[in-house]
C-alpha cells in the first residue's frame, strides 16, 4: 500500500476561521490600491473570512453602507485558498481564483486589477 493511501484524514479539525489569520488579512488590507481612506471589516465565516467595506463610491449602496468585498475560503482537503468576488447585481459570490498561500490571495485582493472587489 502506498503512503498516499495510508494517510489518515483528521476529522473534526477546522483550521479556519481563526483569529491569527483574520488579523493577518486585516493588516494585509492596509496595502490595497483603492479606497485607502476606509476601514474594511474582516469577519470569520465557516471555512474562511468575509471582507466588507463601507461603499464610498456609492455604486452599490447609495447610502454608503457596508457591502461585501470578498470571500476568502480555505479548502482543508487540498490546502488551497479560494478567493471570491461578489456579483452585487445578482447577489451571488463568483469564484475568482485559487492560491497556495493566504498572502498571495491578499495581494491579489489589494491590487484588484479588474476592479471586481473594491467597487
């Protein structure tokens, strides 16, 4: 039997969300390229983190209320981070990309080259 087949999967352990990575995301967002004058919220959700921000552009919320910016989920089986952006018109999360490291996902969210996150 190969080592891959003999590997046991630990059940019951949920690595995310946790306070350490929530703070890492929060600190990492200070390097973003857009809307530097607002303070986004990073909230733990099942399997990851929700990033919300006041809507300064008024494109999504005319009153400037909190809007969903990104959903960052960790796949414990593959060890991959999944980044999602919000389609506000349809009210659904859309898959954006995969990352091996949380810092890579944060960097992409900060750069937002297609203006899909910070609207």
